[in-house]
């Protein structure tokens, strides 16, 4: 099975995660690695994990440049694209009423789409594995999960309580990823223009509605994982 690993987003805590990626995921099914990231290790605007802070521009963390040499030597990507972190300025003009921290989701989706197109243009793949460099895969990936016809996503602590889609990582076909990555062109209607407070109508609920409307059916993986934060905290799912 040909598989493309799609790393997207900021290269925050990859030094804490890469060993388990190769040990618990890549060793099970090797593939081609594609990376799209920014020149800084963190966004200038906040997100839910750092309490939706509106401006991180003056912090040491957000001004640190990425360790490109280390990333290249560690992941040995088939292709990599590093762009200057433009922040949310390109989206702010059309969505001036949306907070900077919430607009950051568009940068994430832009990175997802970019790296998917990089892989798709390289060659034909059976499966695409979308992930981030700051995800620590704690248990072995089960190879038979790749046979799933559904879009495979990570399980969370909220699955029974909330009808959400936590798409922090996922595995699927090219057709599923065409729809998944096209969410960047629909997030305005599903989330930003929903008409209620974005803290109440969370991103994951809006994504669930988009998946339902476009016919994406998900299946939750058995793998355990977490995200070491640049603040030193760890988010477990």
C-alpha cells in the first residue's frame, strides 16, 4: 500500500514526538513524507490550547525560527515547503469581526490543503495520513486500520459526550481528502458566519456538520496519542 504522510502546521515540539512517530507509526507502514510548515515555530495569534490569546507576537516562543536542518535530517521528506508565516492578515479583511485566534484555523486548513496537493501531484497514493509534528503517538498503529473505508481519526475523551470531529490527525483516501481539505472554502459558513459566539459553537462541532453534509463517515482509531505543548503542558486525548 502506497501511503503519503502529510505533516502540516507549525513545527512546535517535534523534537519530543518524532521518535514515537517512527517507532509506532512509520515502522508499521513506511511511506513518503511531505511537510508544509512556516518559518516560525508558533503562530502569532492564539488558539484554544493557549486560552485564545489574541496576540503572541511579542513572545519569545512565537519569534523563534524553526530548526530546518534538524527537521530535514530527521524526517528526510520527499518534499518540503517552508513559507513565511503571514499570520491571519490575508483572512482578516473579509472576516474583520472574527477574532485573530479563531482566524488561525484558516492558516491550519491552508497548510493541510497545501501539503495534500504537494503529495497528490507527486504520485498516486492509496492512503494519505494527515498529521502534525507536535503529535506524540504513544502506542503502535494497527495496520489493519488502513483497510477501513471510513476516514480514520483519533479517538478522544469527548467522543461519548459530544458529537464532535477532532480531526487533529486522520487517514483516508484521495477522494476523502479532496473533501476534507476543501473545508477551507466552507469554514466561513459552517463556523465564522454561524451567527453565535464561536466559543459556544466550537470548531469541532462545525466540522462535524460539514462532514455530515458532505458524506464523510469517520471511524476512530485505537492508537493513543497526545500533544506536548510549547508551554510545557501536555494535552492527552
